[in-house]
C-alpha cells in the first residue's frame, strides 16, 4: 500500500471533474481519473501530471465498477477520497437547443421515461453503485471523504419559491435526479456518521461545460472549488450537508 493518499474522481476526463483531479494532485493526492473511455482518460491523466492515473470506469456498468475497485485494491491498496462527479443532463439535447427549450420537452406531462431512466442511471444509481463498490476501501482509510457533485436546481426548497430564477426548468430528468442524489447523500451520511467518513453534496454552480452545451457562466476552476474543499475537510468538518462556494444550500 502506498503512503500518499488516493482520490478517485468519476467523469474526470473533461470539465469540472478534470479540474477537480488537477486540484487534488496539487494537494498531494494520487488521483485516479475515472473515464468511460480509457483513451480519453489517459489523455486527461497526462494533462493532470505524473500523480494521475487513468481508470476505465463506466458508472452504469457494474462489471466496469467492480473491475475498477479491484484494480485500486491491487495496485494502490487504498482509497481516501471518492468524488462522484460523473453526470449527464440529457441524452438528446441538440447543439443549438437551450436548457429552457429542452426542459419544455421534459415536463411531467410529456417526458420520455426512457430519457428519465437514462439520466437517473448515471446521476443516481451510478453514484450509489460506485460508492458501494468503493466503501470497503474507504472504510480502511484514516479519514475518508465522499463528495457527490450535485446542483442547486435539485433543491426542492429553492424550486418551491416562485422568485427562484431557475424554477421554470425544474422537472423529472436532470433537476429531479439531483434532488434524488441529495437524498442519497444524506442517507449515506447518516449510515456512515459513526465511522468518521464524511459525505457531502457540492453544487459547483452554472459552469461552462459539455453538460450545458458550454452555456455556463463560471470557469471550471470556479466550479471545482466547492467539491475540492469538501474533499479536504478536516476531522471537525461537517457531514450530510449541501453547499456551494458561497455557503450552505437548502435541500
């Protein structure tokens, strides 16, 4: 087992995940760059630096998840931080289609259940599947941290407020998947509270990434800030929280 702490970031071959990997390397971690496509993961790992390794990991494929956990165990012998970053917002958003236009086709009255299932498979079930597979390693770490990358649009409290600017896009696909992710985050935190493993949800903010056709207003450096902060929490840090870089968010 190596002495340097190890972090796994899912969906780390691009966007916020890639920036999280870069930031964690600067904090002394060996970072596993999780990527569905190994070649893209290897390219990203080379960009991160010598303390990064590509790891083939499709969060919707149990065989891939199991193989990734086995490789971490055999090659590194430890896992200290898990950042569940991999997510999709849709399966069919056209290049010139806005988030608002897409949301109109995914109302509860007209949403494709196949579309909803596909997004939830990655954003909800994938997070739980990866966490379950990595928990044996995390339980052995001296101060393990789990960070689930969520979104402010998943906040039921915010979307219940008529004044909330993103209220109109709340729907069963991406926003509700993040609501469900928040619920799973809290359930994880409650179960693991006595172990010292801290589990928190981070909202990166509206960041310019492939997830939103690069319509975001923040840089990836800004988007990575809160997930990285939560990954580095000390022993007195919180668990079972939802926050962005400005502070706590309502569930």
